[in-house]
């Protein structure tokens, strides 16, 4: 694939993020650090659920090298329970406001609710990261058009409550590629410039472990969509399954983080522009070392 067709930046609400290019001086994928302000996250079990803990965690991630902070107040793990707008906003509102003022990097709001997204944008968020691909709330698309925020549209088969019951595809990569192309075109037709759109194949959202491995192995297939590609593989179950087969026991969180870092290097080699991870410092170090020796 010619690098001439790859985007060189992602336009956000008030700034732009320069993107890596395989043959340019910027080769490292951007690292999006995860700030879960939830009591029931699959990955950290509510470790950063309070405002002070979440803000401190976000600032640590920036110190570790995060290029973006993604703040979420509703768990989207399999079989999770949806929360009301006011509860979600109560969790994330002050966190978004403070990180937008203090962190020095763009803040993303991870939500599928337009009301939460609108308030977060008013509080300083630059990006709306929506696991429903901006389809879960009829007000989300108009908000995205009017706010000029950057948007990330993800693929998910079903909902968090149903997505892992029996996910099926004839060709997982081709079908998700087609879906993301359709969402890209729908967003552009609604009035969102292509430069503001990012797409995410949705690792772990309505996919089996085998599906996830196929998507990781063929992540470069999505680059022809003409937008930044974001992959959120951090600590996901398919990595745990791979490690368990190798180790003969369940993997620890640290081992999942190490596997996340290794997989991030594979994604970098494929040309993926953004990785969404928990252990920012470890992933940054792995990427820097990998690219220096590549």
C-alpha cells in the first residue's frame, strides 16, 4: 500500500494530532492511555474509580508517555450493565475537566451517550470514542457534526450484554472492513470531514479469541480506509488465552501487559497509527525499542 494514501494527521476539536508514517520521522503509533472511572472494569477492578485517583492515574499515564487520555465511566466488558446518564457523568465529569486543563494532551470521552459526550466536550474533551460506531444514540451523530470533535467509531457485533454469546462471521476481517467503510461513508455524508474520523475494528467486542487473533494478524488491511486506525487490544481475553496455553496457568496482569506490549509492536509493524492501552510506559518502551531496531 502506498504511504501517499495514509492520513498524516487526525483533526480534533481544537488541535490536530500528527500521525506516524512508515517511512517518515514519525514512526511510532500514538499511545492512548486508558482512564477507567468505573467500579467494575474488567481490567483494573475499579482501581481508579474516584475522581482524585482517576486524575492522578491520568497524569501518571502522561508522564509515562501517553499521547491521548481516554476517560470512560461505563464498563463495556462482556455482560456489563448499562448505567444512567447522570451516573456516568457523575463519574467522569470532573475527571475530564481536570485532565483537559492539566494533562497537556488531548482528552477523549469514551461514551455512547450524546449527553455525556456533549458535557465532556464543554469540559474540554477533544475526541468522542463511541463503541457503537455513533449508532447507539440518535443524538450522537448531530453532536459530532456540530461540535467539530474528533470521533472514533468502533465495530461491535451486538451489545456488551450480548456480544459474547455466540459471535459468528464468515470472514471476520472482510466483514468488519466493510462495516467500517460503511460507517466512514455515513459519517462523511452526515457532515463530518474525513480528517476528523478514526476507525476501530473492536478487538474483543463480539469476537471469539480466534477472530481477535485474525484481526490482529491482518490489522494492516484496514489502512486503506483512509483514516487513522485505532486498536484496543490491551489485557484482552485472547491474550490471556494465548499465554495460558503457553504457561499452563492463568496469566497475571503483568504478563498480559507484556503480551500487550509485544502485540503493539506487531501493530506498529503493520502501520496501525494508534494503540489504546493500560500500561503506557511499558508499551512506549517496547515500541521505541522495536522501531529503533527495525
